[in-house]
C-alpha cells in the first residue's frame, strides 16, 4: 500500500476519519489488561491483550502492504 494511500477508519461510525497508513495508532492497552488481571479477571485480561496484539499486527500489515 502506498504511503500516501488514504484509509477510512470506522467508515460507518461517528468516529469516522481518513488517515494515511503511517498515521494509524494503536492505543496501549497493557495497563488495562494488567488491571483486569490484578482484579482476578484473567480471561478478560487475555482478551484485551489478544485484541491489542491483533490490532498491532493488522496495522503493521497495512503499513507493509
């Protein structure tokens, strides 16, 4: 994907915006996952971490394409 290609994020939502691949940010969810784990919500913590890792992998794939 070319660096100047425009990607539409949340195209059907109220947070719709257009960005270039280099502008895609993935919020750091580590502290949320650790808080959940500390409060005996291990399953939920793992789900947050899996979602975070997936988002990073998808972002990197988009940037490399």
